[in-house]
C-alpha cells in the first residue's frame, strides 16, 4: 500500500507564485530598460564631449596656422627691409599684432573650454 500522496500545490499558492514571477520579470525589464537609457545617455555625453573637444582642438590648430603664417609674412618683410629703422618698425608692428592675436585666441579657447565643461556638467543624468 502506497501511503504517499502526490504533492499538490494549492491554487492560491500557484497563483501567488505566478504573480510574483510576473512582477519579478517586469521589474527586471524596467531595470534593463533603465540600463539601456543610461548607456545611451552616456554615449550621447561622450559624443558631445568629443565633439566639443574636437572644436577646441580645431580652433587651436587654426590659430597655430594663422600665427605661423603671420611669422612667415613677418620674416618676408624683414628680408626686404631697407634699413635698421624699418626692421625695428616691422618688429614692433609684428609683436603688437601677435600679442593682440594671442590675447584674443587665448580668451576664445578659454571661453570654448569653459562652455564645454559647463555643458558637460549641466546635462541632466
């Protein structure tokens, strides 16, 4: 005689277990969705930072090219100078123009870098 009865899960317990599993599945899906959003947001921030850094780098290269062109132009004028007075005048003009250009370039690069940092820090998470 078999005294062991088959184990039966009461209907209420089965329903409770099914509901718990469904809630856990939904919570996991929300977690995965939030993780995907966080990754996408991070990628967007990284792309914006790269873009901003490339802009600042591009400006710096442009300024370097302009400064080199001004130096070559100055050198050409020096070679054609007729006397010491003209050399002094050319050098004074060149230095004055370069100091002004460097001040403007420095301010522009500092402003661009500050804006890049501000944009990166203010973007909501």
